[in-house]
């Protein structure tokens, strides 16, 4: 791997980790697990939903790649467009992050 590729990979990892941490801080809770492999995962809350995940596989999971996640949190991609393009895998009745990203 070239130095440029290593630097780009490190920058992507830092951006994903930082944005996940900020997203979790803005939406505290443990209802939905947001995964951006291999860089990180956080649990977030959803307004109006009181259920809390404690053990095992979470019932509400959102998973996507780093580029898609960064586009979503950066505002250059909408949740609806990401879902329509199959760039996001979301399962569970509370796994719609559209209202949290808008």
C-alpha cells in the first residue's frame, strides 16, 4: 500500500470514528446500532421510542460503508436516496435514520 493510500485510509477511519461519536452524542440512547465496518459502531436513540437494547444482536441495525456514512452525515446524500440505491442495510422498525440525519 502506498503512503498516499495509507494516509487516505487513516483519514477515512478518523472521519468515520469522529462522526459516529458526534452522532451518538447528538442522539443518546441504545435503540439502534449504527455500524460502519471496519471503522466503528455506536448505539443511538430515536425520539419517541423507549426500547433499549442490552444484550445480544440488536433488533434495530443500520450498516453502511464509510463513503456512504460520510455522505449521509455530511448532507450530500439523503437517507431516502441511500436506501433506494441499496447503499444502506437497515433492519428493525426503528432503523430509519432519515429524521436524525435531516
